[in-house]
C-alpha cells in the first residue's frame, strides 16, 4: 500500500454534481472518491455550487456554468462566460495547490489543459470523451508532448481519437457491484439503456427487435424530444417500450430480467457504463464494435460484437445470444469493474506521476 496521498479532484463545469448534467463523470467521480478513500487517500472534490456527492465533502465554487462541449462543432471557439465557474474552480486550485500532492482534472475543457504548465503541484487530466473539437485536441496534444503520462482515458479506442494514445493511461471504469443483482433466468425482452439522442442509435435496436420479433425495454433520459417523436412515428411499439429514466435500484430490477442489452452507438462511445451494469446483472451485451464496448465484450462469452450500423448483424446476434454465459458476465464485472479495481488503477497512475516529479 503506497503512502496516503492528498488529492484534489476538479469536477466538470457544466453542472452541479447530482444534476445529471455531468453524465458519466458524476458516476466516475463518486466511484473514484469512494474507492480512493477506502485505500486511505485524502480526497477533496471541487465542483460548481449546488453539488452533492453522497457522503463525499465537496468544495462548492460559484460562477456561470460552462456550455456543454458535445453539442458544439469541431471548430468551436474556446468560450468562457463572465464569472465562469471553470475559471473560479482553477483559481481555487491554484491558490490551494500546496495542500495537495496531485490535482486531477475531470473537465473536458480547454482551460485546465492550458494551465497545466503554470502549476507547481502536478495536474493530471482524466479525459471523459473522445475527440470533439480542434482547440481541445490541440490542448490535449500539448499536455501529451510536455507532460507525457499526465493524461488518462477510459479506453484505448477513445485515447486513439486524439492521435497521442501512447501518452494516455487507460483506466477503464467501474460500478458499485453490490447494487446489481445477478439473474440466471431472464424473460424474452431485450434492453436498451442510454440518453435518447441521435448519437446513441436507438432506431437500430427498435428495428432489430422488430425483425427478431422480441420485445425491447427502453430506459434512459429522454434528451431529444423531436428525435423521440420520429422514432414513435416509425415504430408503433416504441412508446410502450419506454420505461423512463430510473434510479439504479429500479433500473437493474428491469435490466437483470432481460435476455441481452443492445448497444447501438453511432459515435465512439468513450466507455459505455451501461455495458458493465448489464454484465453485473448477468446480462450479455450485443454491441456495435465501436468504442468502449469493443474493449469490454468477450466475443461469444459475455456478448456479441457486431459490425457497426449492421441491423442484420444485431438480429443474428440476438438469435445466438443463448450461447453466452450469464455467470461469466457477472464474473467479468467482479474481476474487471469493481470499485477496488478502479481505485487501484488510478492509484498506480497517480504514483507514476507523483513518483516522476
Ligand atoms: N462539456 N464543456 C464541457 N465540459 C465537460 O466537462 C463536459 C461537457 N460535456 C459532457 C460532459 N462533460 C460529461 O457528461 C461527459 O464527459 C461524460
């Protein structure tokens, strides 16, 4: 067990923790804090005011929220509102840096990457999405050149989108396994989980379920209402299939009884936490071989990887899903995606940085 470290984690500026606006980052931050504190490290989180993170103390910082990056174009300008919470978070970090052995950035924004060289305490960056725009790519590549080893990502596929994959530590993800109950005897239905938004490709899952003549249970935040309306117009069952955006306890009650999870990402999914939620319930994953799921699914054992955007490939996988082993799915979640495994991966990454300075 290495010596306990004093860690400052800086959250995403797009919304207070607990609002859901931070998407996967909220889960990652919560899991990381719990795992690292269990290993004896002192963890402080700084986040926009109004944040709450279970029993983890949060330094709340005021200021205007940052517009989200994933809705802007590749050549979007770097923008900051007046009194930006992003700027205020990093002024706090600069003022408090002597109290910490390491500062970890979880914002997908230009400023923290640019500031890296101006800090005495080392700053590490956990990058939470694939490449989205040129200014961010350049800031990430600059850190890769000047401070190799200071970048972390969920998956290698995600890191490769920045063209400097070798400069990244690959850290994968995790879930609180005790919140997911194994189910050996599912019903007929398939599951689809995620934000209902074009980049998630729900139409392909609906079409495949129709062709395979099996029901589909849809769970997740209804993010794009006009897109959903188009789906309901095209698939008469869609509205009946939609079960809403459920908290983990209720979500896994539905998920665990499904024959498989279907993942149809149109973009490079940085990780795809829903895949490990399914595995934890013993539910095999049928996924387009694109991004995170391609590094999670063990072909023919814990699911099937399908040629991206091939609906017939999905149907073929649905037909042979019973060849997969539901016990192997749960075992894979326990081996690779526990909170302890995640904290150990992050701790080893931090030691390579602290040890180097
Ligand atoms: N946009 N500008 C910005 N900054 C973030 O940190 C950010 C974002 N959009 C989405 C997001 N973070 C998270 O939901 C994903 O990283 C998971």
